[in-house]
C-alpha cells in the first residue's frame, strides 16, 4: 500500500532554515495533488503550502518545489520563528481517472522545533 513519507524535520534556532521533503513510498501510476499542513500543540491542523497557494503566515518565508514534478513536494522554510514550531504533515490527494480512484493520504508527520 502506498504511503506518504515526510522527512527533514529538526530543531533549529530562530532565523534558521529547514527543508522538508514529501514523497510517496512506492511508484503508482496516478497523479496526486500534494500539500503541507502543520499542527502546533493544542491547536488545530492548518494549511501551510501547496503548488498553487501559500498561507499568509508563511508567505515570503516558505516556498515549495517538486522533484521531477510528480508525487513529491518539498517545503523550503527560511527565517523560521518559534511560532513555526509544530508537526508538519504532508497530504496527497489522488486524482480520479478511469484507472485511479480518488483517495486522500496523510503522512505520519515530521517535527519542526524553533527555539528563540
């Protein structure tokens, strides 16, 4: 079964940078719309970025990119702040075609901790 795999989380100081990566665990001949979310302790999960949009709270500091354009999504984070701390999750939404069923997959998350 294909899974979503995130990596790159770490503990860094304020102003630092991190690069998170998201990929599928196995090849599948279906396209997915990938996006990043995050969840801080005691708060709801919130949207961070996708290929077509970036949350206002991270605009100008975070950017996404893809490796070979398909079923991957990297999140480049710069000028990190303590409020960026949280578990970062990748979501993959499988596009429905005559060969692929629509499905939403979530990864296990990767922890980002920003200290002042």
